[in-house]
């Protein structure tokens, strides 16, 4: 399923973010590539709006910021790795190192929920998380996530 949502250009293993807002900006920037049809600032606003409801930091160093936005016509995902970690108000209080952003149109709520569940299932695996953090480049991280 992730192979359908994640484009190789929407992966970065070298995100440096000093706080949650910077991390969400990095995810928003990734979510609009490669075609740049969606407005990056609008995507960021959607992610922040969802984050204000409750942290999307699900624990174990993972956050899954997401939202529904009619500026895109398909469900899409992005992967950002922050090796130094970011305070994300995660449920376990640990810094977040792996962010998988998901955005999709409002007309696809079931697919949106299925994508969230699929990402969560993949990232529950300690080995996958460790391998993503240790990935030497974007291509390796992409392969790890779509092959899991």
C-alpha cells in the first residue's frame, strides 16, 4: 500500500528540525513534490490544524502527521527522518525521529484511515524503525518503507 502513496522524491533522511513546527514544514514540503500542484503552506496549515487537536506522535520515535485537503486529488505520503529527534509531544514523551506525513482529499476518508493503519502497522516493527533511522540515503529509506 505504501508503494502506491510514497514517491521517491517525497523521502528525506536528512531533515534537521528544531521543533515540531519546523518538522511539519519539512513534511509539508515533501508532500507537494514532485509536481508541486498543491500549495506547500496550505498543506502545512492542514497538518498543523490536525496537530492542534492532539499530537500525532504515536510513540517509539514515530509521528504520523496527516490531514484531508482538497488541494490534492489523490492520497499521498512522505517520509522525513530527523536523526537528532524532535520534541513532538508524543504519547510516550520520546523525541520523534521518523515522520510519515499523509494527506489526501476529503472525498477519501476510508482510504485515509486505511493508509494511517497501514503506516502504523509497518512502523510498529522495531527493526523497520531502526533500519529507517540508519538508512544511508533517501533511496534506501524509500525501499525499506515500501518493501515492509
